[in-house]
């Protein structure tokens, strides 16, 4: 497994995150606003703890490689409704979003290592959670293969919030 560390996202990282969102391999799949001012506003709220989603920088050998964030599904009611409508799970869960932003660092196993680390840490920290959930687009093959390498299991394929997606879970064992 590659050397990966996760550290909390800091204000000094925001220019890098904005640049990553502009990378074609990220922009194709990232659905949140990517305009610099919107990114800075959104992530400043996360950094300051004004928004419940926690964001982390994925690093390898001290080099920023990507972004990973976690959130409790219940704290995002629209997303919770969309996920629960799949019938694929009905347990307290946390969700993950992730990307490797630096194109030179894609395809090295960094994302699957980071996902596994954060998923296990999250389950360890919150004994009430039964699963970690991710819902990549079905067309985003690299993303769902990354989840499989991280130990997640596909439990559903079909529309999630109107988008063809695979639903992946890592259940507490």
C-alpha cells in the first residue's frame, strides 16, 4: 500500500483545491460548484467547523495529492432520502467523497488507501455508524474500482438523485 497521510484541510490549501477542481479528470465528475469564490466559501465553512462535512488533504511523501471528505448521511436530508430510496441500506451511515487532484499522482492506489483509512477511522470514532457509503457515477469506472480496492461492496446500481450510480458500502464487521 502506498504511503498516505490525511490531514485536515486548511485555508492555505484552498488554491490547490480550486486548481484540482479545474483538472479535466476531476471536473468531469465533481458536481459541486467549482468557481474559485464558491469553493473558498464552501470549504472555509468546513475548515471553521460551520458545516458538518469534514475535509482532509490526502498526502503522499508530504506532497498534496487529493481531497477526501466525510459527513453523516443524516445531516444531509436530501441526500439521505435519495440514498435510502435505493433500498440498498437503512442503517446509520457516513458518506465519503474523494478525488486525486494531481494528475501525476492518479493510478497509484492513493485514493483507495485514503478511503480505507478514513472509512475505518470513521467507524472507529463513531460506534453508532453501521456503514460507510459512496455513490460514484456508473460511468466513473476508476472511482468504483477504487472503492472495490478499498474493500467496499457494491449493493445497488441505478438512479441515485436522478443520476445512474453504483452504491458502495463498507459495513462494520
